[in-house]
C-alpha cells in the first residue's frame, strides 16, 4: 500500500517512484518473458523508432498479463484511481542501445487517449535500473495541473515532436529524472508532461508500461486495444457509470508519425460512413 506521504506526493507532483516492489525472482521471470522469440523479434525490426513500443503485450505472454493484474501493482494504484479499475493499454518499453532508437519528446499521455475524466495513470515496471544513461523518463513537477496542453499542428494533426507548449518544461517548471531501481516502478498521471532520451548504455533498457483508468473514464479517442477494458480491480465492466470532468480536449485528427495508428492510434472520427467519405454535405456550408 502507498503511505499517505506517497499519496500526497503523487497528488502534488503527478508522479511517484516506488522501489523494491518486485523481487529478483519476479524480475528474472519478466526478463525471461522478454527473451522469447515472439517478443524479441519486435525489438529488432524498427531500428529507427518505435520498435521498443510493443502494444498489447498482455496478449503475447501470460506473465505480462499476470503482472498487469498483479496485486502488488493494483494495491498501489487503488488509492489513486478508486476501487474500479481497468487496463487501458499495455506495452513493452524496451529501449535498445543506440542513437535514435528511443527518444520520446515531451508529451502528456492523455492528449493521445482522451477520456471523459483524467483518472488514468501509467505504471512503469523497471526490469533494470533506470538511469540518465539508459534513457530514463523525465517529468515536469505539477504539470498534471496544467490541463490538456496542445499536441496539434495547424491542421489539427499530431506534430512530429509532440507537445508544442515549450514553456511548460522550461524554468520555473522543475524537471525531475525518474530513476527507479530494478524491481521498482514509477507511477505517473495521464496529464504529467514527460519525455525520455535514447539509451546510451550498452544494454537494453527492459521495462513494461501498463496504463490504467478508473472504470468510469469513458474513452473518447485513440485505439481500443485488444486488452483495453480488462477489469483489474472491483466490479466488472457491467453497470459502470461514466464520470465527466470539465475540461477542453484538443482531439488529434490523425497521427503523422504512423498513418496505421501504431503506437498511438488515431482519434475516432465520430462521423457516419457517408459523411466520412464526403458523399453527404450540407448544401449551406462551404468546404
Ligand atoms: O519508455 C519511455 O521512456 C517513455 C515512454 C512514454 O513516454 C510513453 O509511452 O508515453
């Protein structure tokens, strides 16, 4: 369980590091799971980008499913999300050593997966020590209180470098290096601004990321992954109410980085087929 100090820290800063969550035995198990052929082949296919983000990892190995639902994780996040929790997505975050294989620009996760409320967070499980050298995450203290920042270009599309509001990670804002030890985790709020660099060490940075949501957060955009909506705490998905938070959400129209929608998916176009295909247009509006 989190102490009241840790809960206050998360609420104030928008992130938290907790060490000594998993034993060496559990970490070795995860490491072994990463080593299976099915998973390894993904890390090597894309030398220049998002090969390290392999989504739906819970469907690829039973151990990853087990750890996404593990009481050690769920007991820690229950005070932050409430009793009814679902998985929103799962992924490997394995940074291979080398330039341009793992840079993540400043962003808020919520900008890519907006919901009706912001009760979403990500747990990163560190299978090795996280260091500046191997591309640990950096987070801006208190940025979860800034609302949803702009991640769009003038056409409403995702920008190449994610968040456009540079002031948000300059002084007086404080940037913190998030460096859990092997077996530790970090937890960050879906609005916490974060980034990470390449892995300049000689070893892969093995880690897993599970994004969870309060079950009353209803998804507005981005892909529904195979494991989205998996109940990990409390009631199953029946009879869940939807909770609305008052906010403005700049919905991304597309993802430039990858038209197929991997890894972030595209905003759902909430239009019927005839409208989407341009067969139906108002006779009173110009294009
Ligand atoms: O793995 C990392 O260093 C960062 C991952 C990240 O920011 C994300 O997936 O949103």
